[in-house]
C-alpha cells in the first residue's frame, strides 16, 4: 500500500484511517478525502475514477425499502462491458449485503428417493440428498480428483474448453484443458474464471460415473430415445464437469428447454439462489433476460421470494424443470452434473421452450433434438397407456404431462409456421417431417396425439373407479344431541336446514364456479407465448388442492354467532375482497372471480410441492376437461 496521493506535506497522522477505491484499487486517507459515514459506503470511487465508473454508492436506508431484502446499488456498467478495471469480486459483495429466504427444501436419505416419492410430490421443488449412500446407486470419481486428472481423462491438454470470465459473464476464447489446469491450480490468478459446460459423455472420465438411479429412471434420453441411434446421434447433455474457482458466479438462468438437473459436488462448496417458476416470475425472467435490465438489475430483487441453498462436498441436488437460479462459489469446487427432460413437469418444460423461442435464444444454447425427443416421448406414452398394469401405476402428475404434450404437439403440427399442410388422415411427407422434426417411426402423428389424449381419459376414469371402490365411506357420529332451536316457520326452517347441509365433492358440483379458471383446453393459448406479454393465466400447469366425496352429511346444529362476531366476519370478508387483486407470497396474482369453495385455490399459479393424495385429485378433473374439449 503506497502513500495517499491527496496528502499534503506534514498532514499525515499516525492513526489515519484508509479506504481503497473499488475501481483503481488505490488507498487514501479518510481525512484527505473529507469522508464522513464511511461505514455506510457500499462502493467507493475516488475523484479520478468517478467520471469513468460513476459516483460512490451508499447502503440503502432500511426504512426506505419496501422489501426486507437489501437493494444493493452497485455500479455494473464497467463490469458488464468486460472492463478489466472493474471489480470482479462485485458479485460476492452484492450477495453479501442481501438477505434471502431461508432454505425450505427437503433433505432426503438415499433410500427415500425413488419413483414412488416423485409420484407423490410431482417433483415440484428442488431437493438434496446429503450423502452418496448405496441406495442412490450412483458412482462418482474420487473427491480428490484434480483438474490435471480431468484434462487427461477428457482428451488431453489440447482439448478445448469454454471458460467464462466471471466479471463480464462472457466467454474467454482460446482456452485448452492444459491451460485451464495450470490456471485452476495456480496460487496467483489474474482473473476469476469458471467452467460450467464441459460435456464429458463418451470420455474416460464418463466411464467413472454412473448417474443416480432416480435420474436414470426419469431421463427421457434413457427411456425414449431409440437405442439404435446411440452413440452417433443423441442429445449430449447427460454429463457435464463444472470447475469453479473461489468467488465464481453464474447469474440467474433457466436450464435449456426447461430441463431438470442433477448436481453432485465432488469437492468445495456452492451456494444456489432459487426463484420458483411461477407464471409471474417467468414473465419477469423473460423481460429481464431479453433487455438491458439484465446488466443493471439483480433479478432476486424483482421477485417476492428468492431462496438461498448452501451445498458442500458430497451433496447431490435435483433441480426440477424451470427453476430460475444463480450459483456462487465460496471456495474452489469441482462438480459433476447433467440435464434431463422428464414426465412430471412437461408443462413447465414447454413453457421454457416457448420463452426461448420468443427471446431468440441461439441454437447453440438450446436443448439438442428437443422436438424430436418430445415426439419419441409421446410415442412411449402411447405404449405405456395401452398396457393396463403400467398405466395404473402412473400418477396424475404424469397423466397431466401426457395430455399437455399431446396437446402441444397436435397444435404444433396443425398451426405450424412452415406452411406444411397436414391432411386429415395425418400422413406427412418425408420432407415435411424433417422440417417439423417428426421421427419417421411415427406414421400418423395426428392420430398419435388423439390416441394419447383418449388413453389418458380412459386411464383416469379407471383409476377413479378403483379409488372409489377402495376408499371407505365417511361416517359422521353425533357425539351429543343438537341444541334445541326455538320454534320457527316452516319456510325459515327449510332455509336453515339448507344452510346446515355440508357437502364433500369429488367431481364438479361446486367446482363449476372455478372450472373456467383452471381447465387447460386443447384450444387455449397456453403455449403461444408472446414477445412482451404472454398469458399468465395458462402458461404453467397448476395442480389444485381439493379432495372430497359426494356424500351429503347433516351436521349438528351450531349456536348462531352473536352480532359482534358477525360484524368481525363481515369486516374480514371486506378485507379479503379488497385485497383479492394483490400478489400472494409467491408473486402470483389472486383471482378476483373465485367464490365459495374456489377460495381454497386463490394462489392459482403456485407450483405445488404438496405431496398429499388430495393435491392430485383436482388434477384429474382438469385433465378430463382438456380431453373432453376436442380439437
């Protein structure tokens, strides 16, 4: 640390305090700069750096914030232009001054993670398996593997690798694995850099890896892609090696095609920042990612809830479709991960695909063979649904996904932008098939979509009959005699009896009140995402929480509430009505039109993690709504 350039001869004091400029990194005395409240400074720029990097910024005052999360006002300009003078540790500083929602995601033991679990929960939230226990059926390289070892196993020192400069979040060209290994293990690093996309399938390193069984049981590439097309032609997205140095940061993103991710930390640590993929949050993400706001705005500040999740060596995380996330590296880390499409969140997968279409994401950053893989999946669904034993094992989450995929692909070929005319019988010429990415093995694509929808409907009806036969009837036992009522007229008595009746619904008696808000019709605009303002209402499939039976039960007569209680209830109702248009805790709009039982579903666009059987019950009715309204 040199002397202060603003000192006058004889002005130095033995106990002078110093401050560094965050742009030029030079040190100055507080008193020479005439600074007060230095502890409130967030980013300091000296007088000579102000013209280039902007003025000094201060920590925002707590009372002025609308949110409890700190709104750090950092200068991103030079950082995002890749200016070497910018503070490349700005991401760590940014995250340090913010507060996030506490980690709410489940930790499971390896023996708990299986298809039965996912069929109950629908894979709606990320979860963590803290140890690689035998039941996970996962093999990984030794945790002391070095980048020199990785270079040797993936093709040698000359093997090319994409390296990201953390300060600018841009690719640094010209790197090889040999050069990257030297950099990673060097004590003197000129810049903070990160490798997040080293695809390793088919390499000697991949031979040391077996992905978790739960991933293999879900992955469409394993389940749907024709075996004869391996290994020459298939989506190479199943295995990646990620290598991040301390203070690396990857800004908010969604994995391509809405794919899910498995993520195992061999060494080091990672911190994730998650935003739930509600319709409102996805719309904000679309706007943020496609405008200049991305370089000046921290997306976590734009949503109501952003969760922080800390992972350490040995942890394995599963990230479901569509979850928006950023990743910070508090210490050097080596990670093995991979992407996959699956059958629990097809609606979200297709929504992300639509966003990619609208925002013109380059093909280089898209999920390869995406449409073709979706067609192979639909053909496999058709096979599963024809097999009664297999079909009965499917959850309502999976059946909903099948209906959504059939609807999407039907609309894709009927309303294609390529000018391809689809005849009534559904046969398509070879040239047109190639344009529409329909595999040759699918002879009648239109018929396939219709058949899958009909099979979904049939399967749901059969499952409903079985559930009805297996479910015990509800019996209400009167514990004490009802309170005597004063004599009233016959008309009033009839009215009171009607009020005292309690219904439990299994189908759609009172659900008609909210059916229009929830059903996913084949003719809706669910996947027609527009450039600026796509339809929030139908973008993401939702799963409602309703469960009941058709039994009419007479409950014991209750004492009437006094006037004070009635007034309180009316005030509370007025409050609820006045706030019906407010955002809920997940950043989604509440419906103004729902009434009666439909108020149970006011948080309509929430992606649910509810694992109860009842959460799937209403899904059944919505799928039937979709199937019943034919093309």
